[in-house]
């Protein structure tokens, strides 16, 4: 039997910061004290129950010794390298810290080596990054889906003077990720570079809450009280049923012909259909009456989520009618294998027919992310991941 997919959905409708994520993870029961102590930077994590607009949440306060040195990216990476943590925690923490330094170097027109995480800020950063990466590992989720991030507006005072919100580093981090974000809804800074960098590294998908059962909810409090809205991050953990492999017509094919849509919207529409629960979604160029070029939007879905997928098709596209046809489907047994490519983790989907491996497919999102971090062509990472999977499978 195909196992259920364990999912965490992160609600960032009031922004995100490293402390807010740690608060949500602590609320889910993740024990962070030992890993924070092991950092050896004189830091401790204090948690307390708080309320934001009447909503209970966990507020996190990172406390540290006052005599902290300025630290470079190399210094922070060296701290991570000395930690006795699972390898995926260290890999993710190094990647997040590198994302942060790369973004700061870009917006300030300097080099990564010249970027310094000053005094107390460096301690907050390393605690938030390592703590969140350890929590993601502890939750043992297969997918982390991140909702649209509220960024805020107005200006913020920094060591570089008054800067507009969203801040330059936050925008730079978003530019190198698959995350979606929007300005507002209030004129204060809602998303911090550390929070965005963490989600950019941890996210396996973006969008509204997927179709899932809910096992637990963690709520992390932001540092300020916002008028009229709860300043919190919510992490919702649960499971998603595997797609049915039945061949009895329990699959449905949804189709719509569209000839009046801005083509730039199609990638987002396909993503939304998948988030709504479609097993697959695709686009086919067609020629309609009177020679009009158009596309057929198609989605394959189970009966249990057909209403959600059909609603997404109506909401996201310009169609006014959707055709639904029963179909049969045969599916191979699938499993995931994680391989190492030059220090980067890449998931590989393995398909089997009667126990024999018939297909090996590296996950493209992981390939692209690894290629960017390694500054290597994606085709090289793709080939290396496939070769590594072949060696492990024998």
C-alpha cells in the first residue's frame, strides 16, 4: 500500500520571521533547547504563551551574552559544521545561511566574504536557522507547502538608514525562490530576511492549504501587536491520502478550452490545480472555430477532490465551462530516494513494476535548487543525481 504523504503547511498571511517559525515549531512540541545549547554561542531560547488579537500563540525570545563578536558567513558555517546533528539539518542550515549572505552581498554590492552578521544579530540568526532546520527534520514531513507571504509596507530603520519595506534583502531572497508574496496589509515590516530565507530553503511547494487531514497546529507569535489582525505564523501538520491507483473509472478528467487568457498565467494555474488535489495537470495547444488559437486545460483527479479541482479551474482561469469524463488509470508503485550531489540533497522518484525498477527520475525542483546553490548547469546535477540513484539501487 502506498503510504500517506506527511505535509506541513505554513500560513504566512501576517508575515514571517525566524522567531515566529521557532514559536510555531515549539508549539508543535519540538524540543529545541539541546540543539541551541550545542551551538556554543552563549545563547538560550525562552518561550512563553502570548496572545495576538485574542489568538493564543508561543512567543520565542533568543537571549545571549552581551560580548558577542561580529561573525562572517565562514564563522557561522564553521559553527554548523561542528554540530552533532543529522546531516540534512546541517545541509539545510548551511544553505539558508549562504542564501542570506548572498542576498546581503547582492543588495549592498559587496562580496559574500565581506558580509558580517553583527554582534547579537549573528546569534539570533544562527539560533533561528539551526533551530528551524532541526524542527523541520524532527517533524519528519515529506512536503512543506508555504502560503503567500505578507511583506508589509512603509519603511524600516536600519544601520544603513531608512529603507523601504519590503526590504532589499527580502526581495532578493524572493527573487531566487519559488515563494509567492504580496505587499501589505499594514505599513510595517512583516517579513524578515531570516524568515524568508528559511522558507525559501525548506519549501517544497507554495500556495493555499492543500487537501489534507490535520493532526496538529503550531502558532508562533510575532514581536509586535498589529491593529485588527493576529501577528502570527501557523504551521499546520497533517497527512494527504495517496492518489488512488484504481482502474475502475474512479478517476475523472476535467477539461476546459480557453482562448482569452494571458499566457503568463498558465504556470500558476497548473500549480493551483495540483495544490487543490489534482494528480496531474497539463496544457495542450489547440485550434478552435474560426481559426482561433487556444489551449485545453486538463486535470486528472480522484472523485474525492473533484469539486476542489473544478473550483480552482473556474477561479484561476477564464473558462466558463468544465467538461468531466470518467477515465481509468494504471499506476506503478512509487517511492522516494534521497541522493547526495556535491553536498546537496536531491530527491529521486523510483517507479517499480512488480518490484523491478523501471524508471528513475530526479525531482526537478531539487535539481534546479541544487544547481543554483552549486553554480552548476542543471543538466549536470540531473545526470549526477540519476547516476547516484543508479549506484544506490545497484
